[in-house]
């Protein structure tokens, strides 16, 4: 199974994920992995669909052309018309892709901004 799943406390939100090659700093841009480039952020955004509608669970298909390996899936809530680096980071999910199955290697990691008082 190649499904990315995120359980949220909000329904009807616009959410997306960003797939990063774990520990290497390369990001999936919809075609291939590339070294992070902030001006390509919109290309990194892989849309999540709430399924079923009103069900609080957001899903996307993991890019099945990626090589076998460890990846970090970061989940964002889109705040404006298009994805921006300043969107709300909801959490991160460490995964292992075996070429056909997405294996969750840990729990959903909620993001906590320790800088805010």
C-alpha cells in the first residue's frame, strides 16, 4: 500500500505533504528529488484529500517512482491560495518505502513551536 495518511482534528482544511529523503535534504518536486530550493516550494506540495469528506483523515499517494529508502513526510495546513513555506506545519511522519509499500517507522510527530511563548 502506498497511501500517506494523516488524522487531523479539523475537517474541511486544505492540507498537503512534502516528501523529503531522510537525512539527505533532497525533496520530491513532482518529478524527481532535488536539493532544497525555497522558490520551488509549490512544487514540493503533494495535495492531501480528506477521505471520506468530513472524516478528519487526509490521504495522498506516495510517489511510487522514488527509490527504496527512508523518507520524512511533513504535513502542512495551507493558509492561502497556494502552498507557502510559512504554512502551518502540523507534524512529520518517518516512513520507509520498499518500492511498493509505505511502512510507517514511527508515530505521527506533531510539530510544537517552542519559540512561541
